[in-house]
C-alpha cells in the first residue's frame, strides 16, 4: 500500500510544468525591447514646413516649438502663450542642457511670431536654435 501511495505522489509531481524559465525569457525580451526602442518627440501638431535645399538633420533636438498657420505656439502638445515660452524653454533646457531648440514654423505663419520665439529662446539662455524645413 505504501508503494502504491509513493507511486501516486511521484506521478503527480511529474505532471507539473515549471513556467519560471519561460517567464524569465519573456521579461528579458521585454527589457530588451524597451531599451532598444527609439522614441520620437513631436511638437503635437502638423506643420506645413517650408522647403530648403540646404536643410540638415539636427541630431540632439529635444525642445520642439511649433508655430501653426494661425500663429499659435505649441510646446509638448500644448498650446502656450508667447509670454510663457521663455520659462518653458528654461525648464526644458535645465532638464537636458545639451539639447537644442528646433522651431517648426508653418509656411503661413508670420515672421514676427518666429522672431519672438527665437528671442524668448535666447533670453532663456539657449543660443543653439534650428529652424525645421523640408529637404528639396
């Protein structure tokens, strides 16, 4: 009788599946995909950029300021007042001092708004400013 019970216990132990190694592999793959993912930062609105034959790719642009056709200023998917652009750029530049300001001005926006945003950026201490354009 004891042998029969011992055989029953060994059969039930053999029937379990250990999924711990599979979970380890899944978590390692998840970490790999998170680390290697590239995150694209956008200003939050669609801009009809002007064309330029000499446009260059800006590698470390992390402060994106958009000006739409109605001269509204957008930063981080939020419409902001032109008077608050300086303080927002100061805060974003403090988070990443090596970053640059990229202004994405719509071709229908006024030059006055573009100059005001550039001036606010310079008053915030960021002199590395680029203008977004489409390559011909």
